[in-house]
């Protein structure tokens, strides 16, 4: 098997990470899965911004680790969690990079949520 490509962010594919200026609350099936005033906002190329929430601000009792993994040449290997309370909609709803590449090191110990796999991701200014 060939080695996976490893790329650096740059002018053709910029990635920026900054502390969010918003409180981020994620809900599924009437339950608050995450509530954070310490999220990071990751902006990658032309993709919509993603909020990365510290695991300490996530109710991990609501999560179930899955076997799913994906690979990003800019960030590394991602693992996934489902939120059983959300049913089929919330399978693999959350991803995390447990050993992100150096360019995105701040996202370690953080998770991000697919907006279409949770009921809401609400943000309010801090």
C-alpha cells in the first residue's frame, strides 16, 4: 500500500485556526451534546468554517465511538463518534483528529460536528 500523501496548507489551500468569538451549543434529540465558550474556528480553503469544540465541553456519555476513519492530507487521520439518541441521522456525526499534523495541532483534544447530522449548532456572541 502506498504512503498517504501529506500536504502543507498554503496559498492554494489555506487553513486558519482561531479562537471562536462565539459560544457553541450542539443539540441532538433534545439533549445538549456540547456547550463551549472555548471552541476553535477552523477555516479551510473554500469550505464552510468548522467549529472544533474541546472534548472537555462535550457530554461524552452521549457518544459512541465508531470504526469509521477518514484521511485528510492536511490534517491526518480522523476518527468518528455517533450520537445514538439521534438515531440513523446521527451516525458518524462527530469527527476528531487524535494526532493532527503540526499545521493544525491546536485541534487536538477537540471534536467537530456535521451540521446535517445533529439537530442544531447554535452560536451566540461571547
